[in-house]
DNA sequence: AGCCGTATCGTTACTTTATAACATACGACC
DNA sequence: GGTCGTATGTTATAAAGTAACGATACGGCT
C-alpha cells in the first residue's frame, strides 16, 4: 500500500495506541458487543500505524504472530470495527484508519495527503449541514457519507 | 455490478446519448486531445446506461462488437475520460458515470440511491465552499474531491 | 456439570477490480 | 524512408474482496 512516500511522520506513541484500545474496550462493553482478540488485534494494528492501511497490509502484519491467518478473518474484523465506528474506510485509497472520536457515530470528512499519507479526520458542521441541505432539497435520505479530499497537507507544501 | 434492483428507470434516450457524444467530440477537439474510437465507445456505453457501470460491465458490453478486447484497453479509456472530465468515478461503487457538465472541470457531489441505482450529480456551491474552508483552515491544498452520499432517492422512499 | 443455540473463527477456493510489462500499429514530421 | 510520440493489443499478474462450509468457542439454561 505505502500511501506516503516523501516525509516520515512519527508513529502514534504506544501510549496513545493503548489508550485507544482501552476506550474501544470500554465502548464495546457498554454496547454489549465483543471486542474479541482478533478484532482487537486488527484495531491495534490500525491504531499503531501513522498511515491508512489496506486489508492486506493488516493481514501481513498479523501474520508475524499468526502465520496462517487468512483474508476473511481480517475483513470480518474490519466489518465489525466499521459497524462499531471504531475505524473508518477511505474509499479512495481502499484503506482503513482509526477513528479519533469513536464514542458516538458521526459523519467525517477526510483530508488525505498524497505526499506523506497523513489523514486528517474533520467533523465540520458546515460541511455536514450543507450536504444534508443538498440531499434534502432532492428528497434524498442519506444513510452513509463518503467525503474525502486528496491533496497536499500544510507540511508537505512547505 | 447491477447497482439498482427495485425500480427500473428509463434508459437515457438515444438522442441524449448522441448529444453527449457530440459535445464530447467538440470539447476534445477544442482541447487538442483525441477522442479515439475506443474512448468514444467506452463513453457511449457509459452514457447509454441509466446506472453506474463497472469497468468489467463496460468490457462485457464492448465485447459484443470486439470479442478480444481486454481490461487495460477499457481502463486506459476510462483514465482518459476521467482526465478530460467526461466521466466521474464513484469510489464507493467502483463504478463510472457520465458527467452532465463536461464543458469545464468541477467538483461534484453524488447522491446514490442504493435501491434503484440512480445517481444524482450535484454542484452545490455551499458544499464546495464549506469543504474549501475546512481544508483551508488546515492549510490543506485539495487536488481532488470525492463526495458521495449513499441512501434512498425520493422515488424509492415513496 | 452437560446441553443447546448462536457468534466467531478457520479454511479453501474463488470473484472482482486494477495494473505491469512488453509488443505492435499508426500518423506526424523531417 | 526513418524516427518519434501516442494509442492499442496482448499476456500475465497483482490487489481487493467474498462465498461457502465446517469447526470451535461462548453464554444461557437446566
Ligand atoms: Zn471518526
Ligand atoms: Zn503531507
Ligand atoms: Zn460532472
Ligand atoms: Zn431510488
């Protein structure tokens, strides 16, 4: 996959990653759904990355510990994590990123840097409202939104 | 592919399709690029459909006339048509639709009905501006936007 | 403890989507 | 006619995603 090429940004710290996992565990418990080891592993891999990861990237990493793991296992875990709002899928990259605000469902907008691979998750109410208005004007009832801007982040322009 | 299932909407009329092709030819001529027969064929197939088409759907249709045509030919034509803004790619469907306003480059928003497969191409200035503002606030320079809402169109809700 | 229904996972095989690499054709220009 | 650039043909393969089915683990019950 290797989304970013030019600059290297720091990987998320182990502390951050652990905190995100803790939160995920808490949320799953509250919701009465099971963050099983496989799901936890997949989430851990995603959260430990500074870049969006493709399903097969995740697979490859998991194989370090579990050599015989196969695609369906990963995709099932991804489906679960998506449903629970713990991760997002970037359609334009065929890749997945951890959600920064998994406590409640939301629509996000993503700024994706083509140079360094950084992904910025926004929740602009203006964007959301303008999209809702546009849909409403057509009598359209949205269920899911995909909003992704590809370009260059501030750092990579400098 | 077969995006829509419940309702059947009328296919674009032959007249509409011909008009779109004429316009594409004119635009390409103006721009000094070549709308070759293959490219024209791909565009014709897309414009003649009432639904977004996957690359392999297009391939299959072209094979009626050209049995030995292969994926790269279709993808190359699609790349050209995307570059020229004659079609759009719907990332969330891995499918392509004709552009309704190919005369000048633009960012669109798509309302995609999961029931009937209808795709509505919008150009809401409010959406565009709010996205631009959000990006600007982060110092992000967008090159390409993907904005797709999946849900149910007005007709399919009734 | 033992049983049962369901959720999760393992495993194999496969489909769908997309591209790399290299060969060939063809027109424009000198 | 030779060279160059663009477009296409052709073969093979990569990358992304899923169907199907059996095995196992888990939670709730007696
Ligand atoms: Zn989020
Ligand atoms: Zn960057
Ligand atoms: Zn358009
Ligand atoms: Zn509909």
